[in-house]
C-alpha cells in the first residue's frame, strides 16, 4: 500500500488517494477467481473447472475486479489512515476508483475523522455541592422503601387501582383487524407507570379479575407504523388477576428478621449512618456532574453528526437489552408507548450529545496536560475487567483494544485533574 496524498476537503473530512501495488492486486484477483470459479460455467468445461484465463477471455479481463477491490480495499484504507495519523470514525465513505489494471489499483476514499476541538479555562471551575445532612424525614423515607421492598404482591379481590399489577392478555385491532406487535399473553402491567399508549392504563382502573375490557385508544399522528398513525384502535383485554401490595409491620420483630439489630431505634440509627455515607457518595457524583456540564459548555469545535448518531445507537442498544431483561419485546414497547423511531432517537439525543462532547473534552485536556497511561496501568485495567466480567484476561484483550484502554485511563486522569483544580463553594441546603 502506498499513500499517495491526503487532503482536508471539508470540516472533519479527508480524502486519501491510495495505491495498491500490482502484485497485491494480482493476488486479490486470484483469490476472487478461486472463490467464484465454482459458480461459473463455460462451454467445454465442467462447472467450477474453467481456468481463470478462459473466464477472463469470455467475460472480460475485469470480471474479478470488483471482488478483488472489495478484498484489498479495507486493509489498504486502514493502513493509509494509520500512516496519515488520522482518527477515523464510522461514517459514510465516498469511494472512487482512479485506476485498476495490471499495474495495480489506485482509489480515492473520503472519510470522516474525529474533530479538532479546543478547550480552555477548565481549571478553577466553581462547584456548589449539595448538603450531606440526613434528616429524620430521610430515615422515614428509607424505612418506607424498605417496607415496600419486603412487601408481597398478593392477589386481591377488588377493583384495580394505581400501583396494582394487572395480569392480562391483550390484542389490538384497527377496523376490526389485528395488527402486528399488538398482542401479548399473561403480561403484567403496573398501573400508573404510563408505559402504554395514553389512556390505556386509565381504562383498566376499576375493573376486576375475569373482566373482558375493550380499551379504546388513538395512535399518535407521528406513530412509526404509518398504517396505524392517527388511527383509533381497540385492545381486547382479558384480566386474569389483580395484585396489590401487602406491607409488613415496622416493629422490633420485623427488624430482627431482616437485620442484625434487635430494636427499631438501633435499626433507624444504622439507617441514618448508612444514609450519611450514601449522601457523601451522591455529593461526589453530583460534583462530577456539575464539572462535566461546565466542561461540556467550554468545548469548542464542530462535531460530526455521525458521532452523535453512533452514540444514540449505543444508547438504544443498551435500552433494548434492558427491555429484553424485563421480558418485553422492543417492538411491543414501541407499539404500546406510541413512539416511533424518530421520537425514540430524539429522546436519547441530549444524553448522547453530552456523552460525546464530554469524552472529547477530556481527551483534549489529556492532550494539553500531556497525560499518559503506563503499561502497568493498562495491564491493571485489563485485569480489573477480567475479574468484572469473569473472563480470561486474554479474551478481554481480544475484545478491547489496548489503545482504547489507554484512552479511558487518560480520560479518567483528565477528570481527576479538573476535579482537583475546582473551587468548592459553600454547600447549599436541600
């Protein structure tokens, strides 16, 4: 591979002209022939037995060029990007063949790179931490949460109300015809969570087990399935069961059952102590959040839209995984919440922008401060990930690049630097 030229043709866009030598291109053509010949029939030859020269004479000498180019192109581009010292991101690539033949291959590829950004005045940022005071009301709230956690969902012989779980079958119809993705059996829905299309949960309140309910809703005008957008629909619902919460008494016996304490008083004292430690952690996290928002605002540079889109993709994949872990199909969630792909992506937009900008800011601070990651630090990070994911360290190294680990370490060091140089003002009461 020979990088003939590299030119900045637009903001964050570079055009590389790359040459693949004659022998490398010839080898790629021969690999393409060996892969494709078994599918080719020529007069006078059994299928798959025609020599390359005969195939090229019959179909033209460029018959294998497309597969050969697809073969050599990725590696040649990767090597050229590395030689040009560019940080390429996943985005559209404009590809153009300049020359292809016995003398080799020359092509142009226009790629998108990570942006050149600037940041200043990141030392001395002012932050106002929250109060770490724990009140009796805080302890009461934790007790309420504890009782809720130890509550039991029991079948109740009454009408459904908010916070109850309704176990049901349902199927959706538009104009009397069932539509795809609108059916589920033995689905447990907690009323009041607003998980479904507006109006769905409200129409279940007041019904009892055994009821068959026609739930009438209207899909949003911007619904992702055009055939359903703005359409009135009827969900045929059969309620199997209503479950409500049964709370335990908060007394000494309950305390003994769930802890090493004997009385309500000693248990509440322990809760207060733990809350104080937890609040300190929350304050530390809040400080970091305040700093990152300020760092975000200080960043200057034109960021490629592709970086935001890829981050949104990552957020949606993680969200889909969480849905699956709860037993809900992504398509069913979209149907029942009335969202489309555009509104879902828009919901993750701000979070994705912040993630991208903060990472770029920390990387730039690391560069300005000459921060680095030692071999020992990188190896220690691999060991930590190996323990976290219960995988052999070599498997972790095969999945996560060493360069990526180094960048993560430098980003953390940059965050520590910003925090260590921040100005902490008087804590505010909540």
